[in-house]
C-alpha cells in the first residue's frame, strides 16, 4: 500500500500481532484462584518500564486504588495510555511514574478544570508525547483485540494531530479513498475496575463500557479490581452478564470503593469536594507534598485513604447522591 | 428585557440551532447545557450522545463528566466509545458542539499546545473526542467567547479539523465527504462559512453589539453576510429553564 502521509510521533509499542500471539500463547488457560492483595498484584504485574493502561473514563469506574498503589510503590519509567485520563493521570503525575504517553485527553478533569500538577509535568520536557484522539486510541485497542496490526479509520486527516501521531494515511485498495491506519496497541499491563468478579477473574460491570472490553482483550497482563467478589456459581447462572472472561485476567483484587473519589455507576457518585481539594492543593508544592503523604504515602491501603476522607459516612452520602435518593427527577 | 450574561446568551442561541429529532454528540459544560435547553424547548426528541457511551439519556441534572452516571440515566443504551464514534463515522450523527483554546477563520481548533510541541509553553488536554466528532459528524458547531486570544489568524496546533485551508481542502483531505463546520456561536454573534472560500462569515449579531465590535474582537478579517440578522435576546422562559432546571448551581452559567 502506498503511504500518502505519516505522523512523526514515536510508536511506543510494537504492533506485531505474531509477537503478541507468542506472548498470549504462554498465558495460563486454567481456571485458578487469582485473588490477591492489590499491593501484591501491583508488585508482581506492574514492572518498571512497562506500558500501562487504565480502564474506565477519567474519574468514572476508574481503578483509583490501583493508581495510588502504583505511586506508593514508586514505579518508574512507565509508558501510559492517556486515554480520557483525568484523575487517574493526576495521581500518576503526582508520582511521576510515567515518562512517555500516548495522548488522547490528559491534564484536564473535564468540567472541574485542569490539574496544575499534571500540566507542570507535561510541560517539564520529561515526558515523551505522541498525539492521538479518544477514538484513535479506542481503535488501536480494537486492532490489538482483533489480533491484527492496525485498523483503518477516517478521522484526524489534514490536522497536526496526525502529524504528531504515529498513524499512517494510505489509499484504500477497494475504494481509492484515503484511510488512516491506527497501529495495534498491546499494553504490557492494564487495570480495570468492575462491580463483580469471581475468584478466577470472570468479571461483570454495569453502565457504559468505554473501551474496556477491547482493553481487556488487548492487554498482555490484566489486573481486575472489583467492588466485591461473587461466587462462580453466580457467573455460571448468568453468563451473558460476563463482560471479561477469566483467561484474560492475571489478578483479582477485592477493593470496595476502589474507584473513589471517582464515580462507580449504581454504587457511589464522585466526591466533588475531595476532587476540588486535589486541584486546589496542587497549586502549593509544600502543601501538595503533605497532602500526598496524608492520602497516598502514609496510607497502608485504599481503606485507610477512605477512612481519612470521611469513611463510611461519606460513602453513604455518595451512594445517596449516585442513586438520586433525595432528588426529584 | 431580561438581564443575562455572555454564557447564558451563547447557550440560548446554540440551543435554537438543534432541531427536533436530530442526533448530537456533546461534551460537558456549555454544549451539554445547550442540548438540555433544546430538549426542554424546541427539540424534545433531541438524541443526545456522549462519547464515553451514553445514548439518549434523560439527563436528571448537568453531568460533570461525559462519562459520569448521569450520561446514561434512563438512557436508550449504555454503550461504548466505539458504539458512539462508529455511529458518527457511519453518518448517524447530525451535530456536534465543541470548544477550544484557539479557532481560525476556517473553523480549525487548537486544544493541544501553545508553543513548541516537545516543550510547550502551555499544554492543553489534547483532542479528546473533539477531532473524532469534528471529522465524522455532519455539522460541527463551536461555542466560544469572542476575543482576540481565541480567534486567531493561525492556530498554534491544528488539533481538530474545520475547513482546513479553506476552499476544497477538506474535501480533498480524505475526511468523510459532506461533513464540516456549520456555525460558530459566540457571546456577540453567529457566524457561518462562505460556501466557496469556506471563510468565517458573520450572519447574525446579538443585542447590544455591532459588526464592528465582533471584528474588533477577532484576530482575522471576518466576512459579512449581505443581510445581517439581529439575534433575538434570550427569552424569560429560556433563562428560567437554564437557571432553575438546567444549571441551578451555576456550574456553567456562573463562569
């Protein structure tokens, strides 16, 4: 195929499907108990230098507990899929755990404003950046999930976004039209937060999928954090509810309120006051250091973080808010 | 006449552009407020779509994120990003509403960087879903305050495609045929694009402003429609809905 145009951005991962197949060939197919502490899962499956992807959408069904643990364990030189990353990126930027990033949406927390810490880190020159879009990264995960080296799309043509990406524009052999080839993205490790999983890793979540089905399929190693463990009989009773099958999964960690301070659909709404506190405290480096000590480094785990920020009383407030219990609609 | 601020008139004017039964891809903030206002006024069957997967929700309040639970509250479907963006790619989505740090005379948007890409003076969030929506949706609209910092001769980084370099450059680019910028709505005026050159053209002026005001708050030369319309001011009912039902905590209209 004749290459019409190509981005000058760095491709951080090899899109070769045969290399991915060789890796997937080695993964265990047996249903075995994969339950472990989040601390152990992060220590074992997130290695310095890995390329990391985080499920959910910014501060929605996002494994924030895992992001804290990655920072607490001071992981280094990670690659990161900045796919609608908002509070997850804010946490990872605070730890400066990544040094290269595929950008679709970064720094911002949508309507809440921009993270000074993420912004400073991105403007520091310490981070290698390749530009994409939300759909481009979703398409790259789709290609990986399909086991093919790329998928064609029709966005980004004519813009600087493609110029700073690693995509290529070619002529379609069927129609003669230009299409963009989005290279497959096989993350070394991903973390996805779900509502329910059994001990083998069969996982269910409710609400929007974002790109998590393709992400689960594309990832070489996958950590599932779950609001609660359920019995495998329950999975077998209603297999149509399973969104992620066990054989993709390496670790299952039961982390109630694992998306806090973000939203977990049908469970709890985001803690807007606490998210605002994050954004405000970042403006003062000394204050931010103390804040990180209090909320990440001096916390044993997510349970302690939650206890330090309102505990069960706060969780019940956020549940009432999520379920609109006291609002007429 | 009722008092209103710049954000309120932008939202009211934008809402009137959405016809009943149309599909629209929206982001949080002002675009979402405009879509909600349209649903409560002229377009009760407006199909709102959010890029994270929410399809046709009944929004109980303003979402904080395009992926929060409100975006699929009493919805037709809680789908995926692929479901939304691929519906756009197939030509199912009529409108999108976007913003950006900079816009040029062809409606190209920058939401990536000011200055050098490798070590930028200012880093912004990037495309997010903006490039995708603007590439795929039939008609792209932009809501943005009118000033010289935003309306620039040349965007520092062309994140999201408008009419690219004007003329037939977009048609030749490979982007889906027939898609492109439609209207730009600011706190002073409504602009469209002259069909041949694809340059931005003022078509309607909001109450209290003149063409001169609009031109003085724009970093490039604007075209002027032969007949300039007067934008009707926000009605009492539009303002009531916006203030009491859509944004009671003034998340957007308080900015």
